[in-house]
C-alpha cells in the first residue's frame, strides 16, 4: 500500500515537473499594433491598419502568430478586416551586455562611415544606430492573411489638363471586383524587450495572387477614351506595437 502511494506521488511529481518544463519552454505574448499598408504602385496612397495578435514560440525558436487587423480604407476602398496567420522563427534573446555592445558598435560604425564619406558626423544618426542595435531578438515569419473587403468601389476622382490644345479629362478610381482577398506574407519583427514588455517593429511584404482591387483610369482625349487598369497585388506594411510576454 505504501509502495503504491509512493509510486503515485512520484508519478504526479514527474508530471508536474514536465508540465512546468513545457510551460517554461513556451514564450507567449499578446500585442497591440498600428501601422501603414502601402500598395507598391505609383499614385496609390497607403492606409492605416490597427490590430491585435497572439503568438506562441517554443524554446527552440519555432512558433506561430495569429491576430486581427482593421483598416478604415485600402486604396480608397472602405472597411478592411484582416485575419493574419503566420509561422516563424524567433532568435534567442540577447543579454543586456550583448545589446549594449551591439548598440555601441552600430553607433561607432555609423560615425566612422560619416567620417570616411566626408559628411559631418551626426549625433542624431549615431543615436539612431545605437537604439536600433539594442534589439533583444528578431522574428522571421511567413504566412497568409485572409481579408474581407466590406466597402464598395471608391468614388471617381476627375481631373482636367490641357495637352497640345486638347482638353484631357481623367477619371480614376479603385474598383473592388470581389470582397475576399488572400495575401501571401513574409517579413520580420524586431523586438526590444523591457522586462515582460516588448516594443515591436514589423516590416513585411504581401502578395495577392487574386487581386480583388484594381486601380482603373479612363482618359478622354478629343472624344477618344483610353482605359488603363493595374491589379493591386503587391503591398508593403510597416507597423509597431507593444506586447506583453507571459
């Protein structure tokens, strides 16, 4: 009887230790972010995105991130609802000494480049390089973003110019051909850890093979209509945020 009790206690203790070890092997965070999404086409403006995300990374660095983003507009089409999902790798966190050393090296390298380039040594550039070198770890990720585009095609913008004594009337707008979008994403996330909080800087590229948004232009020259359209497939986003690790 005593042997069975002892065996049960030992088994429960081992399971508890394994559970604690598994929890310690995971790094989880919740982040609030804000940034801009810029279509990579001349004349198409960028728009603001805000969001929230949850991520989980193992002690080996592999993990995933999922979240929600909302944009008032995308290429002048209203109300964008995004649901990004990504898998990635997070580098090991650096110690405070390593981060200070990296920042000092970055600042010194920037100042040296200014000297050899004949430019005036800028304290602002050196300070920026120092701060950029203080990151605690970096994430590299790839994934997809299903998106619901709620708004209709944008309103038509009209402009008038004179070309060789002919009046040119140009109508331009963004046409929404379907409400669903699915982008393929790749990017990185630079983390600046302060206790359990992370300041994040996240640049990323996005490709939409279906191109539900199309930038359309119609020019009327001497009663002739010249139409042009550009499917909006490529986007660049850069965002920042604050995360809490637990």
